C-alpha cells in the first residue's frame, strides 16, 4: 500500500505542476498511471476533473484538505499501511507524510520523579 500511495502522490505532483523539471514527459505520467490499479485511478481522475487534488496528507489526525478530524481507526490503518483510506468528508485518498509516519507519538505518561528522603538527625 505504501508504494501505491507514493506513486499516486508522484502522479499528483506531476499533474498539478508542483515539480518544475523540464524533462517531465507524458511517458513518465503514463508509467505512473500504469502502476496504479484502475479503480483507484478512476476515483483520482474524477476528483482531478473537478480541479481538486486526489490526495490529502494527514496531520495530527486531521485531513489537510477539508480540515475534518479523522477517526483513530483510519489513522492507525494508515500507520500500519494495511489499506487505502478515503476521507469520509471530502473523498480524497489519505496518506501520512514520511516524517509523521516515522516518528513515534510522544508518550503521555511521564515517569514520576524519585522521592527524596528527609534527612534524619544523628542520635546522640
């Protein structure tokens, strides 16, 4: 699933002109389109025909296109790369940016500091 989303993201960057390389050819776009399954490509093309991007990044459990919060199940499925996920609000394919997928979430529970013993007076 990870390579599929990477190919779809590359296709989106090429088609929306986010990469400005002079050697971008129709052959490169056709090659990427050949690597993507037809049902996924058809949904992507429907969004693109309306002038919308087909993919949206997930940042802090929020879709970056429609800014709606996603369920934890959707985010965990993306983290484990188990399946392709669509945003339930805007219909875009969701992906986790590389830095968000690589970094573990900060732990919520911090260890308690060690307790200090009170000094005792010497006997005598």
